[in-house]
């Protein structure tokens, strides 16, 4: 029996490939030679999608990455092109209904020959813009006012870096870009909110090396995201983060002092962690001083549901990517209590970043990447 885990994606890809071929080549009446070229191109592009998950281990990341990148771009093109060609197919059906008294084939052929190129061009332009924006995470200056902010913390700047997703899709140069922009914003504290890397440490050892250059007077602190658990190198990666000068918070907290005022930085393992990596908010917040501002780093916004009534003054999260690709934004609420920005989850104020990178595809549409720098103010 064929495993459904493999059979369902294969059927989906096979059906989608047939649909795209039928609309691009068949409906437009392309000559045989062009039809073969279209089919071969589609098969090659769909094949590239799998390089992200099944690239040969002996292939160096620098050699593999362009193929993974192209396969990721195709994922976005595939989705939007399918939607666009469905609209074109609906138009073709309308033409057929209008001409049902006679032979509608010439009219449908004219329609498809005009509409299909327009659809393809529109999708390529849309995805092209998405590729450009996805590679350009920018500093987002924000202010968070709270009566819990004591005078010594008034004006404190916190940089939140989440969802880098470096590894197969992006390398150390992307991490370096992020570090340079964060340093230029001159934060007092840096929070790394998880999903920093995809893949095993042995293969992608150097992709996080630029984190060593992060500069913040109060230091850099990190928590795990769900993607840290998708490989066999979880513990090894966390040790690597420590070697790079990042303090990993594993269901624990640190008490920092700024201008005589106390700031508690607590961190919990991701919601999806198990065993030694299971989230334990009670342990993370045990013994926290009552007079200190309590900042909690938790990868997923919904983790605030487990810290109700515990005095968290602000939770910093990521994970959602702001939806990354339309209509992802409309789907995020099926799992999370918020998509992005600042909102209250019960009694916990949560700020959720759209993230710096992206997963699966180097494309963002309707959810530009961001590097939030949050200034605490008393109010």
C-alpha cells in the first residue's frame, strides 16, 4: 500500500501539473513542439520544489541553494498561476455559454490566447515584487506605553528578530544583512524569537555566524521555535547559539538592570516542544520579582494562553509571518489568536512580528518582512 503521506501530495501535484498544462498549452492551441516544451518545463519546476526537502546530503549548500530558491519561487508562481488560470477558465466557460447556439471553439481559442498571456504576466510581476520585498527586511520603529514601565526603563529599545529561516533557502549573507540593520538601530536588548534556522547543524554550520556581531548593551536572548525541532540537531544548534554570544532561555528567566530599574527577560520553549524541550511557563516565571517589568519571549502568540494571570507585561512572538502569502493572513486565525502587531490575548499584551525571513518560498505578498524595534515608554 502506498503511504497516503506521499500519495496525496503526488496526486495534488500531478493534477495541478495537468491543469496548468491544459490551460497553458491545450487551451491556447500551441503547436506540438511548444506543448512538449511547456510540459517539460512544468515537470522540471515541480521537481525543483522537492530540492528544499530532499536535496542530496553531499551537495554543498552553496551549490544547492539556487535550485532551492528557484523551487521556492515556483511554489508562489504555482499557487497564483493556478488561481489566475481558474479565472481564465471561468471566462472561457462564459464564452462557451454565450455561443452555445453555434461552434464556440474559435471564440474560446481567441479568448484563451489573449487572457492566458495576460494572466501569466500578471502573476510573474506579482511574484517578482514579492521576491524583492521578501529579501528586504526593514526596521519597524514602534512604541509600547505601559504603567508597568518604570522611569529607569523609559526609552529602552528592544529589537525583535524572528523567523530568519536560514539554511537551504538563504545563507549567512541574509543573517549578516539582518544583523547590520539591527545594529544600526542601536537597540538596548535583542530578542531572537525562534525559527532561526532550518536543517542540521552539520550541514548549515555557518549560516548563523553573523549573530556573533550583534551589539546590544543588555545582550541578546533567544527561544526556540517549532522549526528548531524539525531536525536532529536541536541541542547542537542551541549550543551553537550560546557559542555565538546569544543566551538561550529554556523555560527560565534573567533579571537585568537598566538605570537602576529591573527588567525580567523570560523565555519558554516553543508550543510544539516535547520532552526536555517542552514549554514550561511556570518554571520560566518562577521567582520573578513583582516590581520588575516582565518581558516574555515565546515563539507563538497562542503561548500567551498559558500565562494568564502571571503578570506578563509584554510577550514578544513571531511564527505567523503575517500570513506571508495572500490569503495566508486569513488562515492564520485558525491556529493563532492574532496575526501581527499588538493585541491582547486574555490579560497578556502580545506583540507579534511578521518575521525577517520566510519559509518554503522567498516570496512575501501582503506581509512584508520586518525587524521591529520596540521602545518602552511610561504611560
